[in-house]
C-alpha cells in the first residue's frame, strides 16, 4: 500500500472511531437517563447510587474488613444490580462495547498514520490530539476492566469526542515527515509517556470534577445520584493522580535528556518547559494539599482541577501561540 | 493589657501579660516552625507555579534578547517598569530565587527532622497491640487448629511472608509493620531534589557555552577568541579549554517539498554537518558528523548543531580593480523560508577616506512582489542578493556592533546613477554590479551554507540526572507503598486443640486495601497448617 492510501485509511478509521464513540456517548447518556425515572418513581431515600461503590469495596475487601462488612450488612433486601432498570443496563453495556470498539479504531488510526509517514505518529498538534484521545480512552476502558465505570462513560467519551473534533478541524495537519529536531528515539519515549499521563490526568480531572459537583450540589440531585459516594470519588481521583504524577515526572526528565541532545542544554526555560514544570508543581501541590492538615479534600481537588487546566493551556495555547523551541504544532 | 480602671498594682500588672515574650531566639524558632510547616511549603509551591508563568508570556532576555528589546520598545509605559521588576529575566530575578530558596529551606527543615524520626522508626519494633482489635477499621477473626503457641508461630511466619516486620510484646500477640520504604522513598525524593538544584548550580558555576557560525570550508579552534559568543561560569578559565579543532567540509540540508499542506511545505527535514575533527594538535584527523539530535563529544565539551543558514560569497573591488573585500558572509535567517539579513563592511577606506558598507537580504528562493523582496522556499532554487549601499564611517565611535547589520549613523545611502532614487542592487550568482560614481564594483560569486555550532560544557548535568532519577524512584516508592500495621491476638478456643485468631489492621492514610492485606495474612496462615 502506498503512503497516501495508508493515510486515507487512517482518516477513515478516525472518522469511524468518532461515529462509534458518538453512539457510545448516546448509550452512556441513555444509561444515566434510564436510572433517573426509576429512582424518582420509587422515591427511595436510600442512595442507590452507592451501588458501584459497594461493588468496588466488595470486590476488594472480600469477607474481611470494615468497609465490606458494612456493605454486606446493607446488601440484603437492596440488591443493587436489581435496581438498575434493564434498559439502562442494556444501554450501558452497549455503550461500553462501542467505547472499546472506538478505542480500537483510534489505535488503528494512529498506527496507520504512523505507517503512512514511517515514523512514530506523535509529530504535530493533530497527532497529539488523536493520541491524547486514544490514551484517555485506553485509561477509561482499561480501568473499566477492573471496576464498573458505566457511570463515568458519558463524562469521558463526550470530552474525547470534542477533542477529536478539534483535532480534525482546527489542528488537522497532513501526514508528513518530521523536522530534524524531532528525529530521535526520545520522541517515542518522551511524547508517548507525556500523552499517557495526560490521558490519566484527564480521567482524574473528570472524576475530580464529578466529586466536586456531587459535593457542591448534593448527593441526591439528578444524575449525580448515579455516581459513587463522594468519599469514593475522592479516592479514585487520588488513585489516578498518583499513577499519572510519576509518569509526568518521567516526562519531565526524559524531556530534559532529549533537550540536551537536541538543543545543547537540558533546561532552557522554553515556554513549553516552563508549563510542563508549572503543571508538575501544581500536581505536586495537590499531593501535598491532600495530606496537609487544615486543607479540606475539596480544596485539594480544586488544585488537581487547576493542574489539568494548565495541561489544556499547555496544549492548546502554548503550542500554538507562544514562541519557543517546542513549535511543532504544524499550524 | 488590662481594661480595668483600678489603679495598677505592679504585681497584678505583670500577671496581665498573658502571652510570654518570645525574645529573639523564640521569634526565630517561631519563624522556622512556620517556614518548615506543610502549609507554608504548599503555599510556596503554588506561588512558584504562579511566579514561573510570566517567563512563558513575556520574551526572556537570556533566550531572545532581540525580541525582548523589541517588546520593551513597543510598550513604552509597561516595558521599562516590567524590566525593572525583572519580568524579562524571570528565572534569574530575586523574587523567583526567593521563592525557590525559601522552598528549599522549608524542604530541608521538613525532611531532616523526618529523616531522624524515620531512622529511629526503622530501628525500633512495631508497637504493642491494642486491647480490642475489633475496634480497628479493618479486623477479622477465625478459628484454626493448633495450640495458641503453635498458631502464633504460624502467624509470625505468615506475616513474614507478607514482608512484615514482627515483634511480640507478650505471649499472646504479634505486632507487625511493613511499608517503611514508603517514608524512605518520600525522604529520598525530597533530598534528591536538593541534588537536582546542586547539579544545576554546579553547571552554572563550572559550565560554559560558546557559539560560532562556521561557513563550509572554514576551520575553528576551541579557543575563546575564535568564538562569536562565549559565556563562562564564574569558576571557568578559558585557558583550560581542550585544544580541539574542526573544519566544516560539507553541510547537507533537506526541506519538505513533497507535501504541500499548510505548515509542512518548506519545513526542515534533515541537517548534517560533516567535519574534519582533530582532538588535539598533532592528532590524526577524524571524519565526524554533527546532526540535530546527534551532537559530537569533543572530550572537552559537546558540539551541537543548533542553526544553519547561507553565507553568500561576496567580492568588492575598488575602481582600479583591487579586491577590497572577499568573503563568505553569513546572513541570518529571519523566517522559515530563510529570508536572511546581513551586511558587508568594507573596512578599508575608499575615495575621499570614506568606507563602503552594504546591507540587505539574501534570498535562497527569491521573489520580488508587493511584499518586497522575500524568499518563498528555504532551499537554493533561485538565490539572489538584495542590497543597499552606504558610504561614510562604518564604526562611529568604535562602538561594538552586530556583524549582521550596519550602523548607518555615520553613513549616507548611495543613490542610483541618475540620482533620482536610492540605489537598490539585485544580484544573482555570478553577477557583478558596478557602483555609480567610480566607487568600484560588487560581485556575488556564489553561496555556501554555514553551520551554527554551539560548544557546551556542563559538568553538573550528571549529578542533576542521577538526582532526578533517584527522585523519581523515591516518588514511585512513596506513592505506591502502603505503611501498614497488623496486630494479631490468639486465645484458646472452647474446643480442645483449636485457637481463635483475631487480627486487626491500622493504616496510615485511608487505605482501601487493608482488608485484602488481612485476608492475605489469614490465607497464608491457613495454608501453613498443611
């Protein structure tokens, strides 16, 4: 196959991924919507949204441990599975299948793009965007193997679709070779790890926002009921960030090694470097805030949210508008 | 102070002072405690993030002095003020340094006492088991075969298999603890950050960097005088530079010409500098290449290929035909299509004691349209020189000036032959232009490429790298390992030969996996029975 054919198949795969993810998003929305009337009809005082969390504790805790003991005590008579209407469950299941299919299609698209240019497909804004969407979906789908994340689907797939839409329109760049400073094995190491950690931070950011929303607007309001408890959401937020943060640290170190290879100095205070550093410092502040006495978990979560806002700025603003050595956007 | 209107008794007045005076030592201790508190560290971290921002928004002098000067000139009011406040030198400004130094002091003040505490904890035994294990958040109880003593022995084994450190304070309990590496990792992470800073400081003190623009065919030696710019750390003596030399024999450049899409056409694709490298005088000449991403280790600094451009060969003759200037003259690229600016300074005095100077553009693929002369592709497809000519004094007052531009203060621009308009010279390779008024001629002989080589030496980089990797390792340990305490108590069961094992777990932070941990211990305990 010629390079042009590969590139066009890559785009075809990307469009298919977007179509499939749209269906997935609708499915997840249907799942959440399907939960609402059922609950409101019954007018239950028991927070049925506990279901996923209870499952999570039961999966981890087994017969031992306080948490699972409490869950076991609450379980009789309120079988959580039974409370999710069949149609909602079906919608959620279908949505999840589509999410997996969409992730595979995104991967195929990135791989074909790489094949068409005979290089690692992380060389410009468009390719970063697709890869960030891919890794966010990989985190979501991969995490979904371990616990039921149907409640989270809509909130992950919708932003991913927006990102893909932007990548396809505003940031689209034709497949081409790399500029000399990008021709390095560090492109594969540094940019890939950076994008993986962005995927993790993205899901962490979404869970943090859901936690803050549930905390702010009350656990019983609307679709917020479908989410796990505040405590559980906060823990999940932390869990995602402690995986993402070392990866981001590695990104910083690998970037410095590469900067020394390509630009002669491992740290140049280039705008992109500055922002990577700022992001690192903000997330470090989040991890500290979480264990600082006198800081509420809510305030700490806001710091995590600020961290991801910095990531968005770093990607969408610094890449395009700031003059620096990282000017690879292809725009 | 008392609000009482009663006459004051000296004795009671003394009692009114409820706050003890801190005194200078107390005040210092108070300040130290504030500085090393977690809240302050957190505040400083957030402040550091905010303080780093302006450096990415405003041009920085150390990165791009020209753009900085331009920005200040364009913002007449804000420019000078921001300059005074250090906004164009953020990372060398006192306020930025104040933040990270305070952070560093705070870090040391926090980490050293914690290291001491941790050192003691590492060498001491887990504490005595609480009386009522069922009060712990995670707890369980099972009945197993065996006498209490036998069972306790098996419990110890099961805990040790789970990498617990165990200790029995009495005959019926075991206290166990694991996850010491969490705090070890945490401390190593923070201490390693100091290593990173020390490495950076070392690089600043003992490092140097030097840049040179080297046209094809020319040689350079690693001596201070040969470089165009040289920055040395305070503790560097250029006399100690290793005496290597290199000659640029060829320079290859490739640009994108297949893909016509936006942002891609004309993008650089590959640059390679071929050099004849001699490690020291008398050593044999080695053929080497320097690429972007492929620097050359010289043994006394690393040579990087950081730029390139064109050096048109220009010859200037006087009216009698004597050569007054002949050189491959580097022109600096201003845009992605290598529209380049440069100047020719004919230092020898011409007629009437006036010096000649030319300034203008070199265009690798020249186009002349309503935008003026500019280049539309970075490679040499249609090269041309567009120059203006000046006469007068090239170096008024002997001030230092850029080699790429003319200081026209002491010069007047030449006019065309008719005297109707300013003289504009347009030359293609091989062409000669005869200057009006018997001033001689200028010839564009051809074009060479030049390589912008930067030689840098940073003796602190290894320390920084190792410290950064240690920090990463420490970080991973501190975030993934759980500090857990497990207590076990055995009591004889009512049935003969069986024992009730109560187990309880205590975690440092909220710890979802504690239940799992206890279950694992009990599973191993049961397996040991066979």
